C-alpha cells in the first residue's frame, strides 16, 4: 500500500508542468502545497509501519532480514519523494518569479508606449499659458523620478533571478536588455523634452516680468520727479511719505536684477526663438529706466531731508529759549527759609529744577549736532544758525552756575534748622532721664529691688542707643562751625550745656546701678538663709520622733523615707555651704551696712547641720535592726503556707474512672515532685542562710529565730514522705485500664473503616443509573462486578470486629470513648447490603437495553447525515473549485450542466427530510451528543441551492456580455478562474483583501501602501462592487464589475475613432502592426476579420491598411 501511494503521489509531485501566466502559477503552487499536506498526513501511517516492522524484528520474526530491507527501501523512497517535492517547489517558485518579472516588464513597456505616443502627439498650442508649461514640466519631472525607481527595482529583480541560476535566465537577460534599451532611448527623449519645456517656460516668465516692471516704473517716475520739497508746508509728512516711496523702490531691486539675469541667461542659451537682439535692447532699456528712477528718488529724498531738519531746528530753538527764560526767572526769586519745614520745601523745589536741567542736556546735545549738520551741509542761513546756538549754550551754562550756588545756600539753611531741632530733642530726653536716676528708692524687699534693677538696665540700654544720636549732634555742630554758619555763639552755648547734662546723666546712672546691685545681693542672702533654717527645723522634728514599723512593709517604707532624707540632706548641706560663701562675699566688701546681720546668720547655720546629721544616723540604725527580724518571719510564713497547700492536695481523693484520668493524676504528681525539689533548693536554702546570718550577728531575737527554723524542717520531711506514698498508689491502679484503652482504640479504628466502606457502597449502589452511551453502561457493569469481588474482604473485617467486642466485654469496663459505633449497628448495616445489590443489578440491565436501542438509532442517523454532508461538499466544490469551468464546450454547455446540478439538488431534499425525522426521534430519546446538526445540514443545503442559482445567473450574465458587448469567452473564463483561485476557503465570496489581490492578478495597477495610508483607486473599485461596505464581494458583483471595466471605454463612436487615430499616428487607415501596440492578440484578430480594406477618396486601396472609420460606425454607431 505504501509503495503504491508513493508511486501515485510521486507522479504528481514530479510533474514538469509549468503555467504560462501568474494565476495558473499560483494555482499550481497551491496544489503543490496541498500535495505536501497530504504527504504530512501520511506521516502517522509511515510511523506505524516502521514501529510494526521494528516490533517484528525485535520479536525475532523468521523473515527479519526481509522486513529490515523493506523498511530501508520505504525510507529511501520517502526521502526521494521529499526531494522531488522540494525540486518541484523550487521550480514553481522560479516560475512564479518569472511571471512576476514578465508582468513588471509589461507594465513598464505599457507606460513607455503611452509616453512615446504622448511625445509624438504633444500639442504646443495647449501650452500657451505659463501655468500649463510649469505644470507639464513638473509632471514630467515626477514621471521620470517615479519610473527610474521602478526600472531600478526591475533591474535588481532580474539580476537576483540571474544570480540564483533561474531556469529562464537567458529570456530574462534578453527581456531586461530590451526594456533598458527602450527606457534609455525614451529617457533621453524625456530629458530633451523637459529641457525644451524649461526654456519655453523661462522665456514666458521673462516677458511677463519685463512687462510688469516697465509698467511699474512708468507709474513711479512722476512721483519721483515732482518738486514738493520747495513748499515748506507739512514738510515732515512729505519726508515720511517719501521714505515709504523710497523703500518700495528699493524693494524692487532684487526683482529687476532677477529679470536682467534671466534675460542674459536666455540670450546665452539662445532660447529666445531667434529674438536675442530684441531681448538685449529690451534689457538695456529696462536698466536705463531703472537707473533714472533710482537717481530721481535719491535726489528728492536728500532735499526733503534737508528741509525737514531746518524746520525741526527752528522749532527746537524756540522751545529751548522759552525754558531758559522760565529757569532764569525762578533763580532770580529771593525766597528765605523761616524754619525747618520751609527750608525743606525750598530744597525740594530746587531739586526738581536740577532734574529738569539734567534732562535738558541730551536735547541740547541733539540740537548742537543738528546745527553742525546744517552748517556742514552748506544751507543758506549758516550765520543765523551759529548765532542762535552760541546764545542758547551761553544762557544754559549761566543757568547751571546760578543753580549750583543757590543749592549750596539752601543746604546750609536746612542743616542749621535740622541741628537746632535735634539738639532740642536730645536735651528734652536727657532732662527726663535725670529725674529717674536721681531717685533714692532702692527697694524694701527682693521683688521690688529686682523690678528697680530691670528698669535701671532698660535705662542703660536707652543711654547706649542714644549715644549715636548725641554723637551725631556733636558732629553736626563741628560741621556748622567749619562752614562759619550764622548764629555761631548760640550754637557754642547750647552745645556746652548739652554736653554737661549728658555727662551728669551717665555718672548718676552708674552710681544708682551699684547701689541696686548691693541691695539685691543682701536680700537674696537673707531669703536663702531663711529657707535653709526652715528645712533644718522640719527634719529635726521628724528625726526626733524616731518612728518604727509594726510590719515588714511599714519598716521598708520608713527606710525608703530615710534614704530620701539622706539625699535631701546632702543637697541642702551643699546649699548651706553656698549660702555661707555668699555671706562671706558680702562681708568682704568694705562699705556695707549689713555686716552684723550676715555674721550671725552664718554662725547659726554652721551649728545646726552637724546636730541633724547625728540624729539621722541613730534613727537609721534602729530601723535596720527591726527590718532584719521582720524579714525572717515573713519568709518563714511563706514556707509554712506553701507546705500546707501541698499537704492538702495530697490528702484529696483520687476519682480517676478511666486511663485518661489516671494519666492526668500522674502528670500532676510529677509536677508536684519537681516543685518540691525546686523549693528545697531555693526557698529552704535561702531561709537557712538568713537564720545563720542573724545568729552570727547576735540579733536580740536569735532564740526565737532558731526554734521557728527547726519546726519548718520537721514539717518539710513529713511532706516528702506523703508525696512518695501517693505516687505508689496511682501506679497500682493504672495497669488494667491501660489494656482496655488499647482494645478500645483498635476497635474504633477498624469500625470506622468498615462503616466508611459500607456507606460508600450504599451510596454507589443507590446512585441513579443514567448513561449517554453504550460504552458507559458497560463500564458501570464492570465496576459492579469488581464491587462484588470485594465483599469477601469486607466479611473478614466484620468477623474481626466481633472478636474485639468479646475481648472488651470480658474486661468489664465502661463503653469506648473513641467511637459511637457498636457491633449491633454494624451488623444491621451489613445485612442491608444484599437487597441494595439486587436492586442495582436490575437497574443496570434495564439501562443496557435502552442504550443498545439508542446506539442503533445513532448509527443510522450518522450514516445518512455523513453521506448527505459529503454530497453537499462535493457539489459545492464542483461549483467553487473550477470543476464547472472544466466542462468542455461553450458557456451554454456550462449553463446546461449547472441546471442538471440544480435538479440533483432538488432531488436530495427528500434525503434531508429523512435525516430531520431521524434527528427528531433522537431528541425524543434524549440523545443530545449528536455529531451532525439537522439545522446545519438544512442551512448548508439552502446555501448550496442559492450558490447554484448564483452560478446560473453568473453564466447567463457572461453569455449576455459575450453576445451584446463582445467580451471573449477566454476573458470571461480568466475572470472566473482568478475568482476561484483567490476564494481559498470556497465560500463563494472574496474579502476586500482577497479582492485587492485578485485585481492585481488581473494586471490592474494598485500601488502598494502602508496599512494606515488611503487607497483612493481601490476605494473607487469598492464603491462599484461593495457600496454598502458589507465586507465581501460576491461573484455576481465581481463579474459585473469586470464586464463593465472591459466595456467602460466604449462610450461613443467618436471616442473609439479617436483611439484608433492615435494608434495610427494620425493616418486615415490603421495597420495590423499599429493595433498590436495596444490591443490583445484576440482583439487584433477580431478587428482584422471585421474591418474592410482602406480605400482613399480616389478609390485606391492600401494593401496593409484597414478602414477603422467604417468599422467604428458599423459596430459602435448610434
């Protein structure tokens, strides 16, 4: 079987068949790829064959050598098949590239034919306008640039094919060389045409610009030649207007220069249609007019500028002389200041005058510059201008000198009034402060002294702050003395009095500060002494009471109180020392009135401190003695209480009824023993050490301490003996309960497992039996048989549980605490299982019979539905994969074959009805897992019927196009074949992407664009075949579109006649060679058969000429 399959597929894969067009090559490639898919589909068969042979060899088959040879032979044949497929694939790929190369060559040659015809038929009259010339030149540039890229791509493509050793490389080389030779010739013609168009455009542009400039110069000359500058009225406005005029003239300079340059270039290139001399004269005339316009414009501008400056100078002189008169009048006034305010006002007015003079310097400088310009330009009134400027400059300098002198007088008067005001202010402040520093109030207590001292310090700060103000007054007096100001005697007198008062204020301030500091120091000493004496008296009274505690806690509180007292005593002792040092400082001063009081206070403090320290030491010794005895008694009470608690716990009854209770009691006993050992090591040893310490120190209560210690030790030994006896009693009662516990746990484990098995078995047996296939019911029956086989093991487990129950009952112990299951409960469950098993077997037999019936029904349905679906697919493929196109004969015979298929489709409707009835029966039997849907089959039958009707309509449409429009059957067949090729999924529809590829396969030019770029040409095609944008193109719309495209150029007989005339290059007749330039071979054949031989008006015939005018009127006339 594998050899036959390899031979069959090998013939197909090794076929040398090659297509002659792009569509046929793509169809062959697609079929070749399908063959490879068939080869891949056989891979499991080959693998199974190899595994089977290997298995036979491994088992030692007697024909193992023959089997091994067969395996190797099949492997070699399969490898040869793969190589043959690869060779065929390479050949088809090269064929596809060849067809693409041919298509690209045809597109390039078609473009070159159109361009050659365009060059031959160009009409110069249509290029009369400059815009038309420029547009045609730009279009020609774009066409050359675009086609250069295409020619380069074509050349690269051909070189790659040649480098890859293409089987048709000789044809490719020849075709490429033919295209390149034709392109180079056409390119040379195009470049020559482009140069000619450029020269023609430049010539038209020159005449246009020359005419425009001559007209503009004629308009400008009258304005440039008028003598409006002689009228002084509005001379400035005239000057500004002329500046705008001059700017406009200068703005045209580049344009004039460009026109002259273009004209000279045209003359040098001799591109003037023989008018070079005339053009040269026109250029000279233009230059002469332009130079004259510039000369007149410049002359008028200079004269207007001079008149404007003369007028501006006279106006400025009058304004400046008026201001000088006002300034001289202000400086001549004799205003005198009466006080500081009036002096300040006069000074401000004078400062305004100075600011205005400063602002007038720049206008004066500009006025001088303007006068120099006028004088240097040689104006008619030079002497008058110089005289006016000299007078203005002299008056301005005089005003400046007067202003400086007047300013100095005003400043001296203002400084004098300011000095007297500052002096009065400071004198008043000094008198006020003298009253305060002369006071004899030094305070009666500490707070009042501190307040007075703070006020005095603030006064010192004020004195320091006023030091600068006083110094400023003194410096101002020195300045006024140096300048010999008026009122010199009064200034000296008042200044001496001011200095005397200031020095007195500083002396009194210093003396009062010293007295206040001394009073503050003494009052602080008295306050500190009184505070320490009060604290010492309080603590002497507390220590003299000698308090002692009745309990350990009270004694410890008193000890803590004593420690706090020691801390306070150390602090206050230091304070007393500091107070004494402070008193010694006061005594060390010679002129103090507090010596006796300070000495008495120091002596009293030095006596009280040692007495308090001695009393505190005696009280602390008493407290420490009481604390040691109370601490021993407290620890002994703690030990007594702990021993009593443990004795009570040992005397309690042991109520353990089961093993868990006894284990709990033993754990408690272990805890008790551990606590006894720990207590002996810590508490007893500690109280013994304390007893020994007190005895060694010969405490007053030593005898009572030793008796209490001996009693504690006797009670401790009794506690140890009672604990050992209690442990032995617990161990004797534990042994029988331990054995019963083990039996309880084993029974609980086994009973739980047996009960779970029984519950699972009952759940499985009671589960409803409902299957969806025969295999499922058979699997349930196998599971039931396995369950019956497991009953023997369950019986053994039940018998073992009965034995355990008997052993537990012999021990005469309470019920098991680990499970609620008993032998009686388990026995009841076990006896119920046989009834459930019988009921389960009956349900399984019933379900088996139902599934057998359903299986037979499914088999019948699937056989009928599968055959019906296969027929639909074959019939659909007949319509869509090109089988209908392979019918021999004309379109009419294809139409008849289509009608026969339509009758067959109608006849299969009865088979569909039968399948739908079977499907209804299966739904009633609740069979839901159906491989085929009756609704889907009905829809596919309906789609197949509609497809046949569309194919019939399409054939009728093609026949009508052939009969009425003249589209050949080969063209119509090519349309249908291309549509079937790109309808890869055989849906009867093309997506927009597939439709685009189909149009390119039919040699429609659609440029390649990016995904987001617009495609106006393709969108125009979509508007014809899918105006509603359904997303697909049907075969009817596709065929109608292409038929319309074939005949869309046939609008009127005049259009047809013009087309033939273009091919004939204007001749009254056309030859067969002319028609071959643009028509297909079929169209050429049709025309030569139906066209008459051409006869000229004299009745003479042309052997190779055809009458296209008569042919057009006969076939396309209205």
